[in-house]
């Protein structure tokens, strides 16, 4: 296709990557010229694919914004994935968009905004920048509001006007803002709103009404926490509260505790309520499980009946007292009984209501009330009142600590992930800057003796690799040996036959006496290895076999372990094989990912190509790496003229906190190296998209393996297996794509020694780590300390994470309750999913003890996680109820009793058909009465 003049000019500026010049050009085009350029734009894109479209993403996006006519086509062009490399620079794109006709702008910008699905989406920066630049009205799209909040709006943000009112309507805003606080100092958004209020830029009326609308929509305490604090910031005047008294009254019966307390405080501040409103409020509050709120309702009754005989609303007030007679708190029961006796004259018209409720009171209180109003006193042994207990609030979420400084003084614990990373960071920096000083330090620390490195076909142990690194620095030059395996790649850089060409440093072969020469070389190699690694001198076949293996590797025989064996029988000495990676299907993908880092460090050390610093050393003990620190390390490598190691760069990117980091992206983009360009794209685009994970349960049916979801066994199988399935978008980084590839069956034995490293490898994607823990869950199990690291990590907690937690609960690990509390405090415990997975374990592995599971959940509820435990029980409780035809057991009673307790503490309401069926059957057993109590607590017959 011939390129007309306009097209040629556009093409020229695109090829030059002249963003400003291209923007000026397309803005000035006529409609005819614009249409002409638009026809040739796809051709230009196809032409650039040969050299990498991503390098031209910014200018191609500018061209599309300036010449395409259809809003749908323009939005699709701007968000093409192949253009995603240049997101940090959006100024020229938005300048071009703002120059187009207003209706066209509004259509395009609305389409861009609606493409947002999560705050991490790569389209977020462009959509927000376009909204700000054009002034187009944002569409009503909940993910847009959350993404905007995630960016931290400024005082002069033009989106404040249209988007701030939507925080009260958008789903998910409460959880996004759950960490906002007023004390000890207001956090960013509350501080911003406070400044806007002081400047008169937002309406108090609108904010107050928005809070009340949000409260009335309902939700749990976590999702409403921010709006409670915003209401506290607004601090309504008595006049403002009086105008909204009906709304506050509506909140008393069912709102979460913090919201109900807020509503009650506002009603107290407006002055005396109408008698009917007082009766309504008292009835709502005494029905609540929280003792504090129930006592507040009793105070209303006491104040309303003071000095009154035959109160016109005696029936409603007496009903409130009767409800309090059955409260779980003895303090509430006692206060209600005293008010009934003290205000008997006012309540006389409804005395029969109180008489009927006397059996709900403890015997001592019931006798006193019955003497005045009549009624039947329940005997103490017939009462099964739950103990009075007010659960504490959840503890503050754990705050990660700074990562310790790198050091070589951790040789004894270098196998642990924290000290291993510290040692590697210190080793690389010293090796690059002062290798002789490093040699002296290591030689002094190790006393000339190293951990024994065995001549093995592949190396799976981290400590062996680290020992090899130390030996490489401290030992004298030795004959180099070829890699034990075939050609391998390490994070994208090819290392043929184990790495760059190395000279042997040994004797030159001139022909003749080959076997004798080999024997002499092997003998020398063994003596040197014994000196370097502290081997005991050997002789005979044992030494010969080891030497033969090494010879087979050194001389490239097809089967070093076999051919070399024969040649070495007469040699009587051994050599040490250089490290090599295991086959990918022998170890878990995270294990191989870790070994690739060690492998590339070792090979770069041998080649004299180490960078001055490792990029991936964490800055927090969760394994996270601060974006600005990564940029500093990239700049240090660039200044030294060294390209970072590929797998190390991949690991550094995985350790970045979730989300977009535009400032760090801009700084990285200024560093003119390939690694920095990759990091800039990653920082701007929001990092790794969360892969999809799935758990497959299988079992052995004789010699056949079957899947549960295809053929559920009639009886629980003897052995089950858990297999993760993973689907991820390619990243273009070899080491990462290998890590995110399909999961095969690997040997848990070989990978087990490094499972504790895995949460630190993917600290922003705990679901991936949990998925790779699955094969280990059933045998021999995943220690709870590793699961605790996952609990402190970030990212969605899906089916795999829920199953990992469910195993800790099902086996009643002593720390299982603390794990649930830890995640509930952060607001990311997948409680319903954990309940469903525990139920599956009870069905498929029935050796777990139900009473121990209930004990774990009770412990977690009493530590403050009662709301989460209730949500967990909504999925688990059906599995803890008697099977059809089965008699109830103690475990059943304890499970329903716990459910009733936590439902009361959480103020839960709603149907629970399985429990209601047992409650409807009646009976006087403890189990029946527990079911009736839970049903009544939930407010459903």
C-alpha cells in the first residue's frame, strides 16, 4: 500500500519515537488527513512488530488517539496489550485526546474507564489520566472508584468532584479503605477530606447523608469501618443528628456493633426522643448480642419510665425488658430484672409480658421478678445459659520488619531463607568489589574446611550451592570440569556446556598412555579436593568410583556415571563435580526458580561477570522489595557497566509490592539499560497478573488414579492426592514463564528442603505458593510456620490458600487459631472457603477429630475473630451436624453451641435451613435446645 504524505509524516515521527512532535502533528490534521492516516496505521503497526511493537507503544498510542475516528476502535487501540510497555508516559496521549471533540472524548474515556476490572489493571493509569485531562464525566463503574482511591488523590485532583461522592455507592470501597484511621493522626484520605471540609470544597450534608446511606445498605464491620471513621470526622451537630434521627433508629437492630454504637450516641445527643421512638430503640438494642448495646437500650427504658405510672407504651417497653431477660450476658439480665422491679408501676399494664419471660432469667433473678409479676421460675439445672463473654476486638495487623543487613556471618544458618539471602547479597557485593578480601574472610571463617560437595548428577540443596560458591573463592585454581548435564539456560542467558569457555588448566595431551594420564589427573584431583573440602583420604574402589564419575563428567563421556566408573576403577582417586541444575520435572517450579538464581551467580562468578549488587535482596522480612531500592540497585549496576543477572531481575520483580508504582517506573525508565527498561514496564504496569489456580483432588482406586470431581468414591479412600493447576499470562521473561508453567508431579522429597523459601519468592502472590504446597499437605504436611509466612504475604487468598489453612484447622495445630486471627486482622481471611475445605476434609479424610476442630474455631473467636469464624461456620456447620439417622454426639452439641455464640457476638441474622430443620423437630436434648437457640438468634423460624 502506497503511503501518502500525511501517512509518511506520521510514520517518520513514529519511527523516531518523537512523542511531542507526533502529538503536535496529529492534533493539527484535518478530518481528511486524519482518515488517511488511520487507514495506514495497522500497516505501520505490523511493520514494527518485527522489531518489537512495545518499543513504540507510546507513539503508536499517540497516533491512534489522534487519527482513529470510532470511539470503540480508539479505546481498543489504546489498550492493546502489545503497547503496554510505555505506560509511564501518558502526557502526550492525553493531550491528543483532549484536543478531539468533547462528545468523542467522553465516549472514548468512558470506554477506557469501563475496561478496569481491578485496581491493578494495566489500563488504570491511562483511564485516570484521560479522565483528568479531558474533564469527561466518569462512568458509574465501581472498579474505577477503587482504582482511583488506590492512587491516593491529591487536593487538586479534578476527579475529586465526580468520584468522591461515589465512595458511598461503589462496592468494595469499604474494604479498600479499611486501614484509614483518625488516630494518632488522620491517614491520607481522611486527612484530605478534612482539608476539603475546612476549605468548604465538599458538602458536610452530602458526606453525612452518604455515610448513612452506606450504613443502611448493610455490610460487615470491616467494610463499614472507614465510613464510621468518616462519620466521626464529620462529628454531626445535634441539629444535623436530629434531622436524621429516623435513619439512626433504623440502624440500631441490625447494623454492625460499631455502627449501632455510633447511631445510639447520635440519638442520645438530640435530646429526649418521642416515647414511641424510645420504645422502638430500646427493643432494637436489647435484642442485640453485644452487652454494651443491650445495656444502652435498658438505660433508655429506665429513663423513659422514670416517675410514670401506667406508661402508654408499656407493652413495647416490657417487651424490650423481656428480650433482655434472655440475653447471654448475666449483667444485662440483672440490669433488666432490677429495672422491671424498680419501674413496676410504669410497666404494670404489660406485667403479663414480663411474667411470661421469667423462665429466661437465672433462678435467683427469676424468683424476685416472679414475686412481683408472676411467672414460672426455671430451675438452675434446666438452664443452659452460655457464659457471659464479650469478645475482644481483633488485634492490629502484624507489621513486617525491615530486612536485616547482608552479612557473611551466618554460615551456620545459611540454609534458612533470611540468612541465605543475607549471605548471597554480601557475597556478591564483596566478590565484585574485593574478591581477595572476600577470600581471606571466608577462609578465616571456615578454617579452610568446607561443607562436603558430593559428585552428584544434579544439585537440589541450597547449602550445597552456597558451599560451592565459597569453595570457588577460597580454593586455588583447579582443573575446570564440564557440566554434569546437557546444555542449560539460566534465566534467559545461555550457558553452553555449563557456561563460558573455560581452559582446563591441566596437562596438554600429546597422545599415548591416555589411561595412565587420566589416572594421574584423577589422583591429583582427589588430593586437591580432599584439601579443599576436608574429605578424609580414601583408597581402593570407593575412591575409584567417585573419581571415575568425575572423570566421566570432565571428559564429556555420554554416561559419566557409568563409563567413568569403569575408567576410574584403577585410578583410586576422585574429583568434585561442578554444580548443575536438576531436570525441571524433578523439583517443584519455585524450587527450580530458586536454584536458577544460585546457578547464575555461580556461573557469573566463574566467568568474572558478577554485577556489583544483587537486585532481589528483600527490604522487608515478608520478602517484599521496595520499588525505590530496586531502582537504586539498577542504577548502581548501570554505573558499573554491568547487566544484572536475568533470574535475579525476575526475582526482584516478583518481590515488588502489588500495584502500580509510577514514580519508581519513571525513575527506572531514565536508566538506559535493558534490565531497567524491563523493570520500568513492570513497575508501571502493576506487575504480575494473578494467575488462575485450581485444586484437583484425586485418589487411588486399586491401581487406577481417579479424580473426585469425576468419580466420587463410595467410601473415603485410603490415600488422596492434591494437584495444583495453574494458568498464567506469559510475561516474556524466561525464568518467570518457567515458574508459571504447568505443574507436573515432582518429588516432594527433593523439594522439601526449600519449601520455607517459597513465601519469600512470591510475597505478593501467596495463592501461587499455597498451590505449590498442595502436594505436600497430605504427606508429610506443611509446618504451620511456613503457613504463617503465607498469612503475612499479600495477594488474593483463593482455594489453594483456603485448603492450606483448612489442613491446619483440621489437624488442630496449636497455632491454627492464631493463623485465623492473624489473617482476619488483615481483612483477607477467606473464611467461607476455609469452612468449605474443612468440610471436604472431614468427608474425604474422616480421621480428623470434630471436637478438636470446634476447639480451634472457639479459640479463634475468643481472640476476636468471631465474625470470621461465623462466616467459616456457615459453610462448615452442615458437615458438623448429625447425618440422617445418626444420633447427636457431644461434638454436634459443641459445634452448634459455638455457632450460636459467635452468631450472637457477630450479630448474625438470616436463614440456616439445616439448623432450622433440627430446631423444628423439637425435643429436650442438649442438641435440640442448641439448634433452637441458634435458630432464634438468627431470627428465623
